[in-house]
C-alpha cells in the first residue's frame, strides 16, 4: 500500500513505535511528507550539539525554516574538543548564528550553553528572545548581559551558572519569583531574590567572613535542601548558626567541616593483646587543641 494511503492513526502508531529510537526519526522524515510531519517534532524537540559543525548546521536549519524553531524545547550546546589541551576560542560569527537561532525558538524551555571562553555573554543581550525558560544552565562569567537576560525570565525554575561572579555590595537584585533550584557560586545569591527557592548548592566561597555570612542571612526560609560545597572550615560554625535560625523548613544539609576545638584520643588494648588482664585498657591519653 502506498505510504500516502495510510490512515493518520497508523502514521501515529508507527511514530510511537520508534519514539525511543532517535536514529529512526531522521529516516522517517525521508519516507514521505506525512511521516515527516509526525517525526519532525521528535527530531527537533531536543538539540544536543557537541561540535562547531553540528551547531552551525542546526542553527542554519532553524533560522532558514518557518517551522523548525517552534519545535525546539531543549537546546544543548557543549562544544567538545576531545583530548586537545587548550581549547581554541569560537569566533564571533559562530555565536551570531547561535543568537539568531535562539530568536526563532518561541517554545524553548531548557537552555544549556557552555562557552569554552566563558566570555560571549553578549549573545544574551537581546530583547527579541521569544521564550520563557524553565531551566537555564550556563558556563559564562557573570556580567550585566546575564543580569538583563535573567530579568526577562520570570518563569525560571532551575538555574545553574559556572563561571566567575564579581563581588558587589550594592548589586541590584534580580527577582526570580518561581526559581526552585540554584547551583552556583555563593556570590550569585547577592544578585538574586528567590522567595520560592527550595534547593540550593553553593560553591566558590571567599575566605572573608564579612563576604559570606551576610549573603547566608539573605537565604529564604523556604529552603528544604542546602549544600555549601567548599565552605571554609572556620566559617562552618557561624554559618550553621545562621542557617538553623533562618531556614526552619530545612530537611537536608550537605557535609560541613567543623573546626576541631578539643579532641581526646584513647588508645585501647586489643582483645588479643599479650598484656595481662591486670593492665589498664587505656594505654595513653592525649588532649589536642586546635
């Protein structure tokens, strides 16, 4: 039977059978227009791109098409240079292609972009982005371009940022009313106001208590899980005191290295010791103060 004579239900049934086989989606698009119509949403739903050639090809397809951009829900850009030592910077024309493609994705929900140089944040300084993200994962240094971009993403639920974050005592806070999960430098907390935050993982702590402790005091009481990775040992005790006071709903707290104040070391005689039973079990006691 010619493919054009199949019923719509049969088309959809065939698509369902290969829904977990991405290698078959492109082949179905080549069979007929009918299969292409049902297979393209699967093919373009998630775009994981790992080479410059793949990025440029996908972005050109999205920019040149009237329909493909609206099918993209997940855009994942991570250029993998393999075993090369120093990763070469990607040219500005490369990032222009990426920016133009993002402008054609009105239904984008999840955006992951890792810049090997961490500097091309200018691609986010664009008022024409038509999407409202739910998840955002970035490998860029924090700057004003990212601030303006995040100010426009009011539906954001998850934020993960890798890169340097400058200290700023008078930084203007970004309101992220729906953010639930954040994974970033602790310094990023000074730029955000997150009244619905439930889970946070912070790293890259400065050594100065006057930088860290005021930021911890701004954590919302809605937190249920908190991990302070790499928190300096000398800040653990005051941080724990602040957290216990302002986070009444906390259910999970990651590992904290508390400072050693006083330790008593007892060396016990093993059960099979050749010493007589009349000798004391504790052979030595030492007090350490740190």
